[in-house]
C-alpha cells in the first residue's frame, strides 16, 4: 500500500493519495484544484490515478476532482447521501453508507458521517494484502485532530438559515459511529491547524481513534444538548468566499487545463487597465506597503494567509491586478485558483515604472505604541481592533472598537472620517489589510499600529485590559 | 542617445533599440516575436517605446512589430517602396526613400536599398544632440559584416521565379549608395554569422562603412555582370519555412499576447494525443536519442540550430509534441514561436512513463569510423552525406550520396530499403535529424555515423577524398 | 504540539521535528547532515531548535546532530545504553532507559530497545497540554511499518563477528516492551520502504501499536528461537559504505558549515585533474551513457538510488568528479554529503568540451531481448544477473550468474574476458552501473540488456525460469 | 574573427573577448573578477582562452586576470610602460609601445597612451585573415565614447599629489596618436555611461575614430593649456574604494577559485555575530527600509549602483552582513567581489526572525514635499543635499547644505543633533543611504525626503533656486 499526505498550507487543507503498488493504481481523496502535485507524485511512484473521491462538498477551497479526472481519465466517486439539496450536480459514481469499492488491493468502506454537512462521508481503509484489519480512516471535516467539523457553515456562510442546530445533532450521532471503531485506526482529516472549518484544530497532521476518544473534547460530552450548545459556541467568522465555494463545488468547478499564470503588464497595458478601475492587490511586505503604494490598492501580503484574505477581500465578479514579484506569481496564482479566483488581469512586479511616469505613491502612516499613547493623551482617536472575537475577548485595548478585518467593508458607515483612526491586530498584518481598504475607500486619517498588540506586550507594558482606559475615557 | 544591440542566437538575428534619454522615448528596429526583451529593457532604461521600424519583409523569422505595438501603443513604420507586390498588408506608417523621422533627438533618414528584397530600406541615424554627423547605419539584410544580402530568396524560397538576377542588379546599384557614405559610420546589420540570409557573414556584430568598403568582397567588384554572377553563386539552400515567413510577415503575424508555454502532458493525455499521430520532436541529446526514443519521433536537439531545423522538419499545419526538459520548455517555445510554429500540443519531460507503461523504445544504431570501414569492406552500404553542398564540395567520403538533411523528406524514393543506410554530417547532429526522419518513415537499416566526418579527421585518417573509394567501388 | 515528518527519499530516511508552540521550542530526532530543512522549518514555524536526539548510531547515513547543534546551539541527547563499545565519542547529554526530558510541554520518555543495535533507544511522547496519554512512539530502527530492524548489520557491515544472533535475541525481548504499549499510539520509525535497514518496510510512513501488533510478522512469533531464525534469514546485502557510517557517527561527523557545492570545472581544470585519475561518476540517463561516455566513468544515474549506489561504488579516500547538469549539482551534492562523501573534486556539465577537444567517447553496447536470444543461440555468452538474491530466487534466466551489482568489484576474477558478457537487472539501471564498472576495469565485450528482465515479461515471453535454458545449456 | 563585448552594468565596465575561430583560441581584455562569463562564452564558442590582457591598472574594479589565468592556464599580457612606480608586481609578459602579438590570425599592436594613468596602453587589432587594415581599437580608459579618461584619479583617489596636471598633458599628446588613426576604425572603451572614470560618457557602447574626431569635445581643443584646464574641471568625486583597487590591482588580486556565496545565517548565528558589531547592509527597497529596519544598518539598495555605494560605505577591514533575498545573494556577492569586498560574514533573508525574537525595528521617517514646506514654515530644519556638485550647481533648494552622500562619514561633526535633519537627493535613493548612515551613528531627528527633488518638479513647483529661500531665511 502506498500512502501520501499532501498538505496545502495556505488553506490548511489535506488531500491524500492511496495506491496499490502491485496493481499500479491509485486514488486521490479531496484533491485541490492545481493538480500537478498528484500527477507528479503518481508519475514518480509509477502509479496510475484511476479513482478520485471527496468526503463532502467543500466550503473552503475549490475541488480539483473534475480537473484531475480530465487529466487522468479517472472515475469520480462522490456521496449520494444527505438528500436532494446536497446532490452533486455533475457526473459521478454515487456512494452510499455501507458501500465499498476497491483500488487494487485496497478496500474502501463508505461511512455516512453528517454533521459538518448533510452529505458528508468518511472512508475506512483496509490493506487487504496485509490483513483484514482496517488501517486508516479518512475523516474529512468530520473528526479533526482534537476537534470536530463545525456544523454552522451552511447557515453562516451559505445562507441556509436554521440548519446549524440540526447539523450539530447529526454530528452527535455520527460521533457514535466513530466511537465504535477500534483504537488502533489512524485518523487522517481534511484540515490542519489554521483552517476555518473547525475551531481548535491541532498542529499534528493525524491521530488515532483511541487517542481522539480519550482527548478530543467533542468525544467527552455524553449529553446531546450540552454537546450541541458547546459545538455551536465560539465558532470563528467564516470567510466571505465560503458561500461561493459551496455553490461552485456542488455545480462542478470549471476545468482550467493548467494553472493560468497571469502576464506581466507593461506600463502601457497597466495604465489602460487602470482606466477600468480594477481591484489592485499589493502583495508586498506591510512595511514596504506602508512606505509607498499605488493609491487604491489593498495590501494582502504574500504569506500563508494569502488565499484566505483574498477570499475575504476580492470580489469574484471583478478583475484584479497583483503587485508581486515575478518569481512569486506562480505560487500566488495557485493560491488564488485554489479558491476559484481565476479573474486575474495581470501583474506588475513593482511600483517603479508607475512612480517614474509621474504618479506619487500613497503612504500608510505607521504609529508606534509610544505614539499611540501620545495620541490617546492628546485628544480624540478611534481605535479599531481587527482581530477575531476570541482574541479580543482574551485581552484588548480598553475602549477599542472590534471589527474583524474581513468585515471592515460591511462597517464603513460606523467609522468616523474626521478624527484619527488607528487600526491594530496582533502584529500588524491584518490591520494593514483593513487600513489599506479604508484608504482605498477614501478615508484619510488612517494609521496602522506597528507591531500590533504583540509589540505592546514585548515593550513590557502591563497586560491588563485597562491599560489605555484612562486616556480614552478622559 | 541610448543604443542596444539585441541578438538572438538561434536565428543569428539582430534587433536594435535606439532611444533618446532626454525625451524618454525609444524605437525598436526589426523586433522578434517574443518581445519581453524589449519591454524589460525599456523599463530598465526608463524609456517608452514609441516607434517600431522594419528594414524589410523578413523571410527567416516572424516579425514582432505587431506584438510590440499591441503591448506599447507604439507606431509601426514600414517601407512603402518596392511596388504593389511588396506592400505590407496591415496598418502602418509608410516610409519612402529620402524620408526622415525623429525619436526625441535622434534623427532617422530612410534610404531605399533594394536587392535582398524590393522593398528593403536602411536607416541612417544622427544623434542631433551631439552634432550633425550621422553615427550609424542600420543596414538590415543589405550590407552584412563581410557580405551582402542574398537576392535569391524570393525565387528559391518564396516561389517568385525569374526574380533573382534582377534583384542582384538592384543590389549592385544599392551598394553605390553605400559607397557614398563617409568611412566613420557604424554599420549594424540584421544578421550575424550562421544566418541563412547571406553566405559569408562574419562573427563580429558590427562594422564601419570604411572597413566594409576596403574588405567586403561585394564592394570590390566594379563590373555589374561579374558582381551578379558572383553574388548568385553558391548560396546555401534556404530553409523550407522561409516561404511561410514571407507570407505571414507581409500579412501581419498573429498577436500572441504572451509566449504560450505549452503544458506538460500526463501519460493519459499523451496517449490520447498519440492516437491522432502528432509530430513528435525529441529534443534530447543525440546520444540519448540513439540509446532509446519513442518510435516515430524526430531528433531535433536543443541547441542553437533548434529554430532552423524545426522550420525545416515541422509541418505548420500539424500539431506537434515535444520531448524536452521542463526547465527548457520556455526557451524552446520561444525558439518555435519566433518562426511562427505556434501549434505545440504539449510536451513530455522524458520517456519513463511511456516506457513503464509497456512500450519498448526504439534504438538508432550508431556506428564508428572503424565499423564504417568494416561495413564498407564487408559489402553493400549506402552512405548519405547530409551536409551542405559547400561542405561536401570541400571534402567528402568517396561514393557517398549528397542529400542535405532538410531535404531528406523530398528524396525518400531514392533511398534503398534493403541495404544498410549510413548517414553522416560533420559531427553527428544533422545526421541524427535525418536518420530519425528515415526511421519515422519506416526505414529499418538506418545508422548514424558517431562523430561524423570530424571524427574521421580527428582519428588521424588521411583527408583525401579517395579515402573510402576502394571499398565502395569494389 | 507541532509535529513534522521529514522524509529523505534517497535513503528512505525519516527525521522528525516535535515542537511546543506555547514555549516556542523544538526538538529534532535523527537529523540528516544537510540541516537547512530543519532551520527553514523552525524559522517558518517560529520555533527555536533547543534539543536534538538520536535513536541510535546510524549505519546508513551520516548524522546531522553535530551540524545542527553548531547552527542552533541546541543540546544533543544521545543514548548511554548498550555498553562501553557503543558509547558516542563526542560531547552529549546521556540518556538511559526510563529517563525523561521535556521540550516545552512535550514530555519524552526513553525506552531502551536494543536489537538493531545495542544502544538503540525509542522515545515515547506525551503532549502534556492535551492530557497524560502518550501520543506517539519514535521507534527508530526498532519497529518499522510491517517489519523490525535487522540485527545483522554490525556483523555484516561493521565487522563485529558473532553478534547478530545475540542481537536478534535482544530484539525479541525489546518487542515485548512494544507489545505492552496501548493500541492507539502512533508509531513513527526512522525508515520507509527502500531502506537497507530492514527487509520488508511498507510504503506507509507510520503505523500504530495496535495495527503492528496485529499485522507485523515479527510480533506474531511467540517462540524466541523461531523468531531469531526468521529474523536472520534473507536480509539483503548491506551497502559497502555502512561500516564507514558506523565509525563516523560514533566518533562524530565533521561539521560542514553549509552544503559544499562543488565547482564547475573548466576544460583546462578537468584535464589537469584527469591526470591524477580521479573517479568519474556519470549521472546521466543510462541511454545517454550507453550512447557515449568518457572512458573510465561509472554510470550512477541521478535518481532516488543515487546515494546508495554512490556508497557502494565510490572510494571514500579518493577524490571523484561528477558528470551532471548544473541545476542538479546541489541535490546530488546533498545526496553525497548525507553519507559523508565530501571528497567531490568538481563537476563537468556535459561531455561536449571533452569530445570537441579530440577525445572519442566510449559506447556501452545495448542489447535487446531478441538480440540476447540470438546471441544465446549463436554461441557462448556469459549472462550476469546483478539483482538481489531475493529477486533472483523469484525468477531468473536459466544459467545466469548471480553477482549483486554492488559486489561486482569483488568478483572481477570470475568474469571471463574472452567472451561476450551480458549484464541485466530488472530494468537496466543497476546493470548499467555494473557494466560501466566492468568497462572501466578494461573489460571489452560488455553489453547491457536494454529494459532488463522487465522487458522480457512485457514482451510477453513466458515467465518460467527455464525460458533460456536450452540455448545456454546447448 | 570572433568578437564579444561583455558589459557589467553595476560598474559600467566593459571587457572583451576576441577570438580566432580557425585556431580555436581567444584573448580577454580587462576581465572582471567573476570570470565564469568568459569561461562559459569560450566553451559555447569552442574557443580556448590562451591570452589575457589589460589596458591599465584599474581603479574602479578588481581585475580578474589572475583568476582567469588560474582557471585556463592563459598568459597574462600587461604594460611595462610608465616607469618603475607603475609596474605590475606579479608575473606577466610585459608589453611596450610598438610591440605586437598574435592570437591565431588576429594581430594586436600595443600603443602607449598615458594620461588616465602613466602605464596605460591601447590595442589596435587587425584581422589578418580579412586583410591588412586594422578593424578595432581597444582604448581602455584613454578614449571613451564622447569623452576621455580622467587624469586626476591618482591624485584624488590614490594620493599621488601633484600628478594630475602632468597626466592631463600626457593625455593631450596621447590624443595626437589617436587623431592619426584612420576614420573607419571601431573604438571600444573600458567603460560606458555611469562610470566614475570619466565625466561625460555616452550610452552607446562603441564609436569610431572618425566620429570621435568630429564630436568628442576633447579632440576639438587645439591648445594644450586650454585642454588641460578643461579636462581637470568638474570631475566628479571618485569613490572612496578607488585607492584600494589601485593598490590591489598592482599587487595582484587574491584568487578566489569561485564566487564565494555567503551562507544564510540562522537566528542563533546572527545573534552571535551581532555581538561583534558587524556592518549591516540592508539591500531592501528604500520604502521597506523606511518602514522598519534593524537599528544600525545601512540601506544600500539592490540596484545598479550597489557596487559603487558599497565601495563608498563599507570598510574593507571589517566583516559585514547583508539583509537580502536568497535569490539575489549570488548577484550581490558578485557585485561585491568585483571590487574586492570579500569579507561577507553571511546574510539574513528578512527581518522576521529578528523581530519575532523580541527586537523592535527602527523606522526612518519619510517626509513629503508638502510636509517639508510645512516644516520650513514652522521653524528650524537643516536640509542636506547629498547629490553631486554638478547636480547641485544646476538647481537646488535654497539654503540647503551640500554633502555628497558618500562623504557623509567625513562630515558628521558639521551636522546638528538638536534640530530636524532632512536629507534629499534626486529621487530618494542616495539620501536613504546617507540618512541610514546618520541613524547608525546615533542621530535621531533624521528624515528622508520621499521622492527627492524630482518629486518637487513633478509636483509642479517652480524650478527656481529661490523656491524655499523665504522659509529658510525667515
């Protein structure tokens, strides 16, 4: 048996290749959309990809199943459980609870495990060449390492109101099936730490049934109502693009053929496109962005959160242009097409040509902890904390307004234009996104707290919540 | 004044950027089709490309003028000389003998210099900021370093019969204009050594009027008829694709937008495409090709002659697939689109998947000088010398048949199928192309002389032409 | 808890980083010698490497512990079990059975598990932030997925005669400790499929105690003598370099500072070095090597077995030169320094300069299945099967001589020089190594069976062992 | 004849390869220190480098002659003219005025052309295969395109006081030799636009004798004293490292073997080195540097002036560390070793690890034109113009202090510490160097004028010198 865990860090998303070497065939579970990783791996291992399977209709990335099938001729195996609303709308072989299929010597049993979504299935795998004992469970967004899938996404992100409690109850019953499995089975979920599909995912990629039974909080609660209440509490805000993913994954993602690397725009081409007011995404370092950027651009830095923040900030209907280094364009494009943001109108490598052709760059003012204290003492400022609710609850600057960075666009009306607006997060990354968005919408007195609230701790200031209270309340 | 000589080695083709730094503008002469080299240079030098000019309708590469205009918004300046048959068929600003135009402080005078082609013009350039003296002549395919443009291409390659003598006479009169220029002027032609557009081009990129007047053979002959006879003699075979270039450059090359890098094919995709019998171009080393290749493939090695041999061997109407390393695909694609071979259906990086999926590789037998001697002694063999006529005339294996490698497809009927056919060139590269073509057409007793005729010299054998005579005549 | 499985495919070697995110610290288990993979990972994860541990004195790769300690200032934790002969000879913190240490919140318990080696220890890991239950066992070369470590290496490879039976008995008792662990614990060994440290390692990177108890052959045998006999039978030949590794890892590997990328040699430099008769390792494809190579060079192809075959074929005392592509030099150098082959005198990218400066290339004759049949019919040939004993035992060409490729140097006397010698393996890779070695030693009638015995099966010939018997015995 | 112009843009330095294809040999004139460009070119062209020549003892780069000789075995041909003080101090073949030597069919005549330096020679080249007429002059730092070499470097940079007038007179007589050459000869100098070895070098790489005779200012002046006066006037400040180059080039540069790529430092290693207070060179964009940098670092951006500014700012005796992207390290290292700055102690790719380990980054305040006006109105500021004298003379901010950026270290005493110090240049690059230097020396009220004086023009402000006068004088 061949096994490979394929992890995409931007989305904290795991896919898997399971192969039978003696038959020379393999299956891929939950492929991402840039599929060359699977093709290259199969070629290296001398395996032919003959099967593709999904655990459920994903909300956080665009499935690569159709792309991979087009490249390999493999069959797509998908859940037909969950009812009419949750049926995939493109050609596939349907799977039902209790069903089985084989890939060479490897036997896959289908277990219907609703909760995260109604159609969700898991795969119990047995290497029949080694024995009759199952070896692994591919649990998708059902059981994670240390957590279970969130049942509220359909309601929060996809607009199916009133479904989340019902889903939480389904999860409770699905977990009973999990508990019935033997301790020794490896558990390989669809996400790792950092995914928005669960609230407390561990940084260890896999677990075992026995360990999760003993340690996972969700498997300790015996009472259904208590479980439901606990599960629904404190889930983070789902990114805005999740509803789009649900819709596209159900209907079937468009086939790309290959990753569509955007072109480098000449100054002439860039100026022409600028006339149509495209979205400008500046992927440079927040310090460089603060030092100077093209007016109107949003600063989504090129790091592990690039996909997610692009999903929050970029309009799917609107073409957009990247400011990015040529050697990074391929990776950035992959990060974007993985969530279906295919509408890239090109990129420019830096701001030099633009600046030299007579355009002044805009600056995003940075402010230090000391300057913030000074401003607070001196008069009126409006401090926005753009972190998540849970971070805010733990400790925050007294008097600060809480607006999560991705939700800034919906809260423009609440933000004053006549006084100084200071944004901060933990270390300045998310607040650079939010501050750049405000600048792009015409706000002028916007400043970013350099170093964020972390700098405050590092500066040795007391960690009490009341730290700034006097200044602000004064 | 800014000046840059931009040389493309595959086609021995020179283009030029001339700029005026104080005005921030530049002109490109005879751009190639993959235009990023000009865009990057202009960006680096902080110049805007505002003008594009051509010396003539090129036969050996596809012009990038329209591509560059689309990317920059520049004007295209083209010859309106030479008569109705030679008018460009797309939008441009027309140039006539004696006309002038300026790019910032740089003055360009148009000189009609027919001979290579009827519409051919040259550009005499003066840096008016420095003085009134001309500094350079951009001579296109009129005067090269040590040679002049060949007047026979239209007849030989483009099928305009009966034109070459007339063209040679025009060249004679155009050269009188050249002789009238002052000695100090730099001469920058459109080609360097290795181009098929002239017969004796030097490996020095530029010359001066004074030096060419003293040294260039074509400027020493006083008598018109003698000149015409000399000029028409001994011109090499023009590559087959030249007629296609003429047609496309006159009508206007299709605009690519960017270099269309082909995709890597999965085994599944490759097999599917193989059903439609594509042309297979194997770009690997001749030794690797000899060791094993997919039956039916042609071996055009990835070296400086790749463009030209592709132009000889690949059908413009037929899709083709490359066997090439991923890191070489971009350069190879550029080499192909420079001559308009845009019909690339994909590539495979090596033969492993194909071989592992149950296909035996075909071998091209190699033969050493010693083995050749042995075969010649032992019995009947058919030796084909695939070099150019001029190389053959200098020295060759007695009794060998002369068929230039690119013309093998037209001479299949002459080649015996029942005895051993041994191909050779100077060092084994061209004969590997020719031999692979024969294999692809079903010839079975084909062998390539390892090392070619060079190996024979290096082995210390006497260089007389009669060397092999006895064996073959016996 | 942070966890990362770091796998080096050339040696099928696994190392691990286990970190505590809240304390910002990490430990690396069994690091390889090119340590940037750990440095980069730690930087990305914002962890400081404070501890380094080894499971045992490795025989198959050079440990990177000292290298990593020099780069990070981390402590090295090593076994002090096994007796005086097996004590590490450089500074370290000693570990004993039953001892514990912590890295942030992560608790490590030391279990002495001799068998593969006397000093071997395993690490049982508990994430104390999650609970008191152990989560993983790092089993080194004690328990693999589907196998256990071989006890015979010290005797076979390191020359400690009479130790292997004693070691096998120790393994039997160590396995009792393993059986006492709970089923749910993940098992992460030091090797995957393809390592020479065990005989039947699976291609799945990890397992669980429960699964191994049920499936691993070594845990099924109840009788000690039966276990010992079974364990000692059929172990593959250990590569020649293993004894060198043992010695160096005990004494402490030299610290490199960084991977010492060798220089590209000019023709002048190469010729100078060739006067001192260096070892020449030609890493090109076997087909290209067969087509032409520098006389005297050994063909170790650039693939996943490069390290191991280099360990078999290259003398540690002698400088050697690579024939390799510039873009592959870094990876190849890494593969070599991982087993301590630091004596690289440079590389040449191809054979062109050499060939053009007047040296004829040597050809390695290839032979097809059909030609082999023909040769067998025609007269005397000597067929050498260079595969492992176990492959040979399964099916082989009747009458062929079995000499494992890496042992060819010790068997030169047995090989005839006056008749045709045909080498084969499964697919032609190993036999290309062996054949090139014979050529380098002056054998002249050497041929490589293209495609190996696999081609025979694919050609549809019957798979019986007697297939060729008549021809050879005739 | 083979000819190649090899241009190094950082130093505006030209070297040349001239080869004879029929003999397969080549000469390199004035090689730079990273010699692979010559080795690769020779290999591609199938030429053997047998000769190396220099026009003079260079002041602006470290010669690669000894490096290239070590790699190829070629002879080094150097001037023995100019007297005892100017003799090269290492092994070479000496050249004298009127001497000749051949490289295959190419004939080189030596012409002693003192003026820039006493030992300076030029090479007149004849392709004897083409005729007896010379084709090119390699003029070194004697005649440039539109200028002649400066005679004051020995006095200004190397400390030979009282030599510059004598040198200017020698130049006058050397130019008489130049005027005696025929018009048609190509002139290829050792420098292009941007070099500090002349004052008005054109951006065209070559010229002809006839064109220079007509256009070059230095060849128009008939009176010796007038010529001397004109030549000595207005020469730019020579970079500080020139004296070091003179000394090293005379004695013979150390041989590197290959470009010594520095290692990436781990945080542990960086911290250890920081204890010894190394020079820190931050090569990032000026905007990113302004946004945040490690206290004490100098901002020399990674652009075409990197070599020169490193020569101004870095102490040859002191180890230094780069902040630079890994993919840029090779180019930066080349730029440094070209001027002998071999003392690189490593690099860090970014500031993240440093910042995350608890160090606050320092900010360089940026100021806009509008803010500058505001500051000028509000009170006391000290404006430093760090451009060259000639730029300053053309137009400057009234009341500003002129200190060329590279001379800031010598003028620290003149700069006030108690009021706001604002630095500017043309576009903010040089002033970022100067401002970062002041910060590193403990100045606190330092600001950089974003966009420099160019931004002022672009903002549409009047270009008169008195623009700011009222504010400052008030």
